């Protein structure tokens, strides 16, 4: 899973953005569960998922601020 380019994230619609945020949070939950049960095979996926979630949340926050101003 490659990190998405921030331009690609900004091109997402509002519903797609929210779907991606939900999916990434679910992925992080699943990764934590796998780690707790010692079934995690790729620990580097934590970092990738956190960075992806940060990109998505940043874009959502930018949109909220631009509509509030």
C-alpha cells in the first residue's frame, strides 16, 4: 500500500473522504488487534496507515476551515 499523494486526497469528494477515513481507522483497529494476538506480519503498515489517516484528516480540516471563513 503506497502512501497517497496529498493532491489525490484533495481530489476526493466529501463522501469519499469520509469513507476513506472510516476505512483507515478500521484498518488501524485491525492492525492493533492483530498485534495483540501476535498475528501481525507487517508492522510497517502501522506507520503507513497513520500517515494516510493524517493526510485525510488534514484535508477534511482544511475544507471545514475554508467553509467556515
